[in-house]
C-alpha cells in the first residue's frame, strides 16, 4: 500500500509576445494510493484535490480575443495493473 501526494506550482506567465496579458500563479494538489493484491495492483487517483480553478496557458486567436486553457476540475481515476 502506498500513498503519494503531489503539488504542482505554476508561476505567472505571459500569453502574448508583447508581454501585456498575464495568467496568474497557481498550485494544484493531487493524491493517489495503490494497493497490491498478488499480481494485481489497484490505484485510486484524485486529481486537483482542492478543485483549484487555474489557468494553465493561453493565446490570442485570429480575431484578437484571449483564449485560455484551464486546469480540469477535481476528478477521480481508477487504474488496474496486472502482471503475468
């Protein structure tokens, strides 16, 4: 049985070459746990544990409108590994 806690820090950054539009800094925390059952390992992963709203990147489209990529909301993922 293992538990992993990950934190990712992203500093503020500009999304244009003129350095006029900036996205803010953010911290996103993930946690996961794994259980080994013989040849099978089951994992449970919670991404964005605290449901942090964050912009991770951006750009200006052809019409001059700023578009942003956002951090996905909190979500769960179950994994299953089997060794033969």
